[in-house]
């Protein structure tokens, strides 16, 4: 809802603190969903065909492709090692745009979840309104690509 949106006309201070907290499934932040662009980027990074990458690193839930989750990792991303992303240069759009997701920009979610769980909020340099808008646009476009990438929609 419009009146719930947080204001960022003066930007928001944010700098990743390497906590790895955004790389762990919790509540609504479950899977790392992948668009075709993400998959192609990863395939190149791992020097695998798209098919081989999907087979090795992906699962499908409700028709949506996402990075495989392994029970033994307790929700940690398969690419998180010692709180560091081991595929940082090739990380998916979902990770590139964090924490500036459209779904995060309302005061309830931002104040009660994002700011509480992400130690990077309020640290480092100010991310300008222009930059935030760019990230929100990327997040929006990424969601559309993920929807387009859906396979075998639930009947
Ligand atoms: S790909 Fe990297 S940044 Fe994204 S959730 Fe996994 S470890 Fe975190």
C-alpha cells in the first residue's frame, strides 16, 4: 500500500557487513530464485552447460527454479562458506538487489524484519534515491523474468 512505503528521498545508509544473514532461509525469505539470465551467468561461471548447471545446483518448487536447498545446511545457501558468498561475482539478481526489494520497502517489513535482521542497514555510505530506484527496477524486472521462467505451472 502506498501510505506504508518507507521514504528514501534522502537515500538510505547501507553497506554489506558480510554477516551472511540474507543468505539463510527464514520466514518468507526462502529460496534464491533464478531467472534465465542468472542461470546463464552461473553456467558461464562454473563452465557448465545450462542443463548441467540446473541438474547440479537447481531445484524446482511450484514451477519456479531456485538454488538447491540442502537440509544439512539448515537453510544456508549452498554457496555460502564461512559467511562469505563463494560466487559473489556471479551472484543472482535477487542477491545483487538486496535489501532494496519492492516487497521490503514498506515500513512494517523494513522496520520489523529487514532492519532487524540485516546488520548492513544504517552502516556505510548512503545509497542514493536514484540508485535505490535503479535496484527496485532491477528487482521488478527480475521478478518478471522469474515468472516467465516458470516451468510446469501448478494445475
Ligand atoms: S548466491 Fe551468494 S549472495 Fe546469494 S544467497 Fe547464496 S551465498 Fe548469499
